[in-house]
C-alpha cells in the first residue's frame, strides 16, 4: 500500500466517501452521542462498527497499560481475544503510539512467536491510534478480509471511528469525574447528616440528662432524659434556670461555675443537690464543660447523673460495714472454696487472731479438739447448696482458752442471686451459758430448798415430841434404871436428827442467822485446832491469812460450820494425805467480772479453801452443791455438807466458786461483801447455863400439834407452872378472855390454821400490853419472818428443842420483864 495511504495524506475527503460509509459514520456518531458514559459499551460498539463499515475480517480495540496493550473489545472473528495483554514496547505497536499515526502491522519474527498466535491477529492488519490532546489512549486494529484492502475510504473510516471513540472516552471520563465529584459531595453531606442524626440519637436516648445553658445559666437545650430526672420536660426547661440548688450546696455550685467559665473545654466534676419538680431533693453528679466558643454549641454543657439511689446504697453499705466493724460478734466471710476473705474486729476480740493472720485459712482451724461440729463441712454445704445452719460450738482462742460460741451460717449471694460465699456470725456465749447453768442450778437448789424447808417443819415437830417425851420419861426413872440408857439413846438420835434438819434449813437458806461484824481470820483461828484433829496428821493444814483483812458481816457459828464442812470434804478427797490451805484476801469486782448476776460490783473478802486431792470432773462439779449428792460410799456421807456451805454463804450475802480438775485438787472461793462498821462490844455469854427448876406463873401454851403440846404441857406443869393449853389462836384468845386467872406469859407456835401466833399476840397485848411472849416454830425462819413473829419484840425458839432449853428460855423472858418492871 502507498505511503500516503498509511499516513492519511490522501486527497480524498469526507465529501468523497462512498455514501454508505458516510451514512454509517453518521449513524455511529449519533449512537455514541446517545450511548452514555459506559466505556466498555462504547469500545465494543466501535469494534463492531469497524467490521461493518470497512468490511473488515476482524477488529480489536485495546488500551495502553504500562508497556502492554490490553484488548477490551473485539469485533468479527476476534471475539476470543478480549482480555489479552500484548507487549507494545517495541515493533509496529510502539511505532503507532510514538508516531501517533496509523501504521501497517508488519510482523517481526523476533517480536512475536508463532506459538503466541499473534500472527493470526495482525496479519495484513492496520493499527490506528486513539489520540487525545496529550497522550495515546489505545489502538484500534482492523484486518481486511483475505484478498482485499481497505483503500483510502476504509482507512479514513477507521481513523474517524478511532477519533469518535477517543472523544467519547474523554467525554465519558469527564462525566465520570463529575459524577464522582457529585457523589463524593453527596456522600460527605450524607455523612454529616448521619453523624448529626447519630449524635442526636445518642443524646436523646442516653439515660443521663444533658442540658446546654448560656452564661445566664438558662437552658437553651435539654435532652428528653431531663424529664425523667428533674420532672420538667425539655419544652418546660427551655429558657429557665436549672432546678433550684440546695441552699447548703450553693457556695460549692458557684465555685464550680467560676472554674467552668475560667477553663473552656475542660470537663469539671461536682456534686450537688437539686430540687425535683415534686419537691424532693436529688443527689446529682455533674460534669460541666464550657463550650461557649464552640461554633456548633455556643453554650455550657452540663451532664447530669442522678446518684440518689447510688448514694443511698453506698450509705447503706457503709452503715452495714460500720455495723459489722463495730459488732462485738464475730462476722466472718468465706469464698466458695471455704477460705476466709473477711474477718471483723469482733472476730479478733473473740478469737484473738488478727485479720492478716487468718485470711486465706479455713474457719475449721478454730474448732476445739473434741468438738463434734465440722465447721468446714458446714461451710461447704452452705456454699454449694445454699443452706443455713445454727449451732453451738466450742472454739479455741489464740491464747489457748476455750470459747463457747453460738454460730449462724448463711449463704452470700450477689445481686443476681448467684452464690459467692458464706457468712458466719458467732457470739461468745461462754458467760451467758455459765449464767444460765448457774440460774438453773439456783432454781434447782431453790426447789430442793423449799422441799427441805417443808420437811424440816414436820420433822421438827416430831423431834420436839420425841425429845420432850424422852426427857419426861427419864425424869420418872431412877438414875440406875436400865431403861434410862435407852431413853438417852433416843435423845441422842433426836439430837442427830435435829442437826440434820438444821443442815437442811442451812442449805435452803431459810434459817435465822445472827450476823456480826467479824474478821474471817478470827474464825479461822477459832477452829484451827479442831480442824487439825478432823483432817488427821497426814494432811498438812496451812493457813495463809491477810493481816490487814477487811471485815464482813456474817454469823460466826455458821462460818465455823462452813469451814468444818469444807475441811471434812477436803480430807475425804486426800485419802493418802496432802495439804489443806485456808487463805484470806481482799478483792474487788468490776461490772464485767465473773460473778453471779445478783451480786453487786464492789469490794469483797475472800475465804479460799484449797486441797491437793483427787479433784472433780465436770459432771461432779455440776452437781456438787446439790443436797444429798455425794461421791462417797453408802453410809459415809449425807450429801448435805457442801449444800449447807452453799446455803450459808448465799444467805450471808456472798457467793461461792469452784475450781477443780481430776487429779489437780480442788479450790473453793467464798466471797463475802466487805463492811466498814464495827458492832458494839457485847457482854460475854457463858457457854454453861445453870439448871432452872421452873416457876409458879400461869402460861398460855398454844400449839396446833397435839404430840408437841401434850408433853410440853406436862413438863411445864411438873416444874410448877400453871399451864392453859390451846390448839390454835382462836381457842387461845377465847381462853384469855374467859379465864379468871392472870396469864403471865404467852408461849405460842407461829404458823397455825385460822389465827396465827403473831395475830394472837397482838390481840393478847391489846388486853395486856406488857404481856411477855415467846414464839416457837418448826417452820423455816423465812416463813416465821413472813408471819411477823420476828418483829414483835418477842422471844423465839426454833424446833426441835430440849425441855430444859424451853424452860430456860421461858425463865429468861419472864425474868427480863420483871427486871424491867423494877
């Protein structure tokens, strides 16, 4: 083909084109104008129209990508070549791009190999560049049918098609760029709008109110949550000041606002109370930020959080923590593994261990040896099954002493109800249990005492009758009569029985004592020699007496009995000998001392009796003061010795403690209240009483028991007295009012059916104010006192008594009245 064909330097013009080619090109131009900006569709259309218009065998359209030509469209028989990358850095393709003119596809065997199949594409073909103002975008390749050529009109048509495609590509690119720019701007606007919507949604759906105020503190915006917290809707809030601040919080709020205004952009936290619409005060936590200079806000942003419930919860937790910390009870918490995680001061007080010493340990380490409670097992059941448990357990203090505690164990659950541990609350009930045991013992002793007092009354009447009749019988017999010894034995048995009833009354604390202000050292000295004889030579008696001992008020005779009973008990506890120590001392008890509840705090004098004997176990200690309880062999003890001691000490206003362990000996401590006053000296009373033969006076004898009244009447009449006998007060009063004899003395029982002795004496003295009166009774002295017999200025005799004792007492009362008359 001529060179001018290849360069386009032909004299032919568009006007000289065949009509069908010109028309076809116009159609293509219109198609492209309406085809839009889809570059792939445009490229394919040009490839197809190149085949149609030029009658080409095939056509290809490719775009330059680096050093390759990438085929993007194909027409005719070249459809399978789309997507093919053809090297374009050398050869005719490079010439087409460089020269920017159509070139024939002259194959160079060094450029393409047969194996690549490019010869089938480029054989006899022409390459027409797609030229823009500054670059070659691609190449249109067309191959004429075999045996034909394109001619000038064909090449011109190819160039026109290449130009149309280039213009369309540039136009499409501009459209795409404009569309991209518009799309980018649209998307940016949408993002801004979306961001604004998101922020508004966040603000309007957040649980905490957000209020924007101006410098005058008037609201310019408030979120919907404001209504829930303050009671005011956003519309009501706009233009008004924030809810009233509590007067006490105003200074702090003002200081916060000054800091906010002085620190733009810096969030400042504070707490204050504001008034709700319904009038109640709310605890509010605020975060205030000065955004007055912010172009989108122009205000002060106040984030409000209602912490009223949180504060109440915090205060409740703090209050509970304070209760736990100040509790005298031990409050111990464990985790699910049973290890201690909390240990309050009460636990340290009860057990002696500090919190740091026990954290991580299991509470079972506190259990005393021999205690049946498995504390760790209970904690496991509590933390796995959620059970609760209540029990008493013996624990060991850090210093080794035992502590009895009442324990309650319960599960610890979190807010969701999930088990997270166990809590144990322990109370030291050692002292409480001791007091309970002591109270039960006192109740038991009181009940037995009442029984003993009742028995003693009947016993005393019987013994009085036995003794009186025996004495009367002995007086009727000669001194050498063989029956006298039998009667004497009856009297001795009666005396032993009388001593037994006295012990019963002493135990029941119902006998009348004759207290004096005495020094216990004096009592010890007075019985020391007798005690040595009682305990034997193999037992060492060791008095340890405080020389400056304080005084007590008690009955000396009864205290001698106390020492004797304790010494006998100690002797029997030391069958192989030992040591008996009797010590005296002064002490003082404070309010928290180990003493019975009915004993006041104050100063006491202590009498301590300690032996080195066999000691006692817990069971024996628990019953040691019970009457008739004894550990001795049958016939070797009445079981009243220590119960008598207990009764005398308690009736004397004191109390007694016992300390004993098996093989460790026994120590009794007797505590008597200290006194300051000293009794005035009394005249010495002789221990021997001269025999009184009787008198000639008239006596009114009143006794409801005939077995007592009859022998007493006989005995008094033998001694020369005139005796008017009555069985009760009413009968006696009738005799006094009707007899013509002058009654010189009233001898009466105290407790009688109908009219008792006290009422009878009052009626008799109404008739004769100076009438001597002598009461007698086999009842306990408590019963006698309750009947008023001890407050009348009359004499008194406790049954049983010997006839000589009664006669002597009658004579003493009569003589005393006569001496007062003189």
